[in-house]
């Protein structure tokens, strides 16, 4: 209950502001001969170089396009009502290619190729007030379309290098810091890669250098744990695209050699096999996103410019049929990753991701570590958070913390980790508020926690178990708004199994 007292005291002593009133410092605009050109004219009447469909906490998705004037436009999509909002233009800049786009922490991020066809430029839109950061030139270059993926607090920029290898770098959405470039240990591609991030693990699918075959690998975003390349099966003459959700849904979509749209879902071990949409065709890569247990698809029509939207339920296979959208495009669409909340969670929720961890890699290694994330989903006017978290101390020990709070600045009133809280459990107690009181709207990762395994199962017992559970909501665990009022919320705990 410390959180409520803090918020009441703060609201009495400081003025309350909202995210829409904030004025973040803008990075410097682009400079040089190869910068995106700046146009004052707004023309959302069609698109030139494709689009992206991606997840977003406030709206269910965004469609981003390069307009016929070279400027970048975006519009929101609600998957529940299937309604599209009006087009909006990024205030400055243009590109020669499809924009790479990802939503993270209430911002819509863009990376585009400059007018020289190889330089990389970075900027973002504040989704609360539509303010724009301006463009920043990034190091590195690519001959193909860049790709952005997000795991909820970190962006991953993935590109094809001029040597045809696959490179990536990370951007922390809270510290606003870019890491250096890393390269996959092996493999090459003739086109832009497809990428999706799930809890720090980056999945990549590429076309082989033969121009048709499809290959999949995964690697931890930090650079460790490279899986090696495995063939997916099937073939495409266009760039593949990946979409998914944090509930472990991962879908690969392609334009087939017969121009039909095919998708293939990853089950964590292998691919389920190709399925085609019941109707429809395209001459280019489809734009796809996963939301509400459905694969949402946007394609360029066979007339070469019209835009069409449909969806298919991944559980029931119910198909929505195709709907014509306003706007048009003359080049292939592209898609970036998204970081939505699990499909089964509705309303405001506080949850652990992943909800279940199974550690079964023989021989079992005591002392190995893994990460869990504390995530707030679908919240309005979040100004403070307090939670306690408990785990079995004989199985787990908390050894690392990384905060990713959605405010700047903020005040941490309590940050206590006790691996020996009592004879059976460890405990973490955390309290933080925004300063001055500012509201956050959407979904965001609050904290990443690193746990270490303390024991292995001893025969005849073949597993060890620990829940990772929040304290009671309303007393030990709270979300509060900028009026110091408790936000109604559903809490979802986690589980860890150490298998022998």
C-alpha cells in the first residue's frame, strides 16, 4: 500500500501532466547529401513502396506505407471491429523503400533507407500526441529493406549486409541507446531477412542464395545461442515475412510460386506445414500480423497497386474474406515484429512472460540462468506500480534485475530482493511512481528478472517446481492512476519446471 500513499502525497505537491503534454528532447535531424528529403505537402493518396502491419497497445495494429510522394504515412487498425482510422503523415522525411516499423512503449518507430539506397535513418512518432522525433542517421548500410522487431522493451534492427550476411543491432526504448552491430555466425541471403523477437530470442527466416529456398534460425539478441540454419521447406520468389505474439505464436507467410498466400506456424520445435489462404493472390510479399489468435493479412492486388485486407483464425481456420482498403502501392509490402500481450488476456492485466518455463536440457545444469519479464497490458493512465513476487527458494534465486519503466523521470520507493525471505520462499518487493505524475497508456515491460537454478531433481523425483507468484492484488500488488486510484486489473502468475 506504499504506492497509494506516495501517489496521494505527490498529487498534492506537484502538478499532474499527461504524456500528451510532455516535450521530449528531439534527436538531431538528418544531415548530408543522402538524407531523406523533407516535404511540407501532405498527400495520403496511395502508396509507393509497401506497408507494414504491426501490433500496438493503444490500437491493435498500424499500417505504414511510403506514399506516392515518397513520404511515410501510417494508420491505426482495430482488429476487434476491423475498423481502420484515417491516414496520418510523418511530418518530415522520405524514403526510396518500404519503411521498417515497430511499436514499443507507446511509440511507433521507423527505420528507412535514405535516397542513396543504402543509408539507414531512424525516427519515431509519439502515439499519444503524434509528435515526431526527427530523423537520426545510423551507422551501417544495407542494399535491401531493413526490418524492425520488438520484444516489448527493446527494438532489434535486422538487415542484409553488402556481403549478403545477416546483421542486427539493439535499441533500448527506455535508455534510447543503440548497441553495436552483430552478425550471424553463418549463412547468406539474396534479399532482406524476416525477423521476429520473443523474450530476447530473435527468429530469422531468409531466402537462400538460390533465390527460392527458405531457411530458419534463432539466436539470443545478445548474440549467444545460435541454433544454426534449418530448411523450412517450400519456396518463394519474394521476401518472406514473420509475425507472432508473445504467447508463442510464430507465423511465416510468403507469396507462393502460384501467387497464392501461404503461411506456416512454428510450434517451438518445428514447422507445422504450409496452409494456403482459401482465396486471394498477390504478386508480392504479404504484410501480416498476429492479434486475437488470428493472422491478419494485407496484400497488393494482382492489378499491381490496390490494397486488400483479410484475416484467418489460427485455431478455427475461419476466414474473413477480402476487404478493399483505401490507398495503393506499386512495390512489395513488408512487415515488422510486434509485442502484443498473450491472446487469452483481456482487459488490464499484470502478468509474467513467459507464463511457463520448462528447463529440460540434459545434462541438467545447476547454476544456469533464465529471464522472466513483468508486463502490464492494456492499461490506461498508469502512474505507479507496486508488486511483491514470491518463488521457491530451494529451486530459484534472483540474481539480476533490469528496470524498463515507461516514465522519465521516475522515483523508486522500494526495491528489495530477499532470496531467503522465509524458510520456503524468496521475495521481491518493488514500488515506483512517475515524477511528476504522468500517465502511460498501452502495454509495457516493467522489469526483466534473471533467475538462477539452485537444484536439480533427484531420482525417483523427475522434476522440481516453483511458482513465480504475485502477492494479493489490491494490497501487496497494485497499479494506480494519476488520481491515486486503484486500477482494476487481472493478475497472471508464472510457473517454472526443472525437468530431470
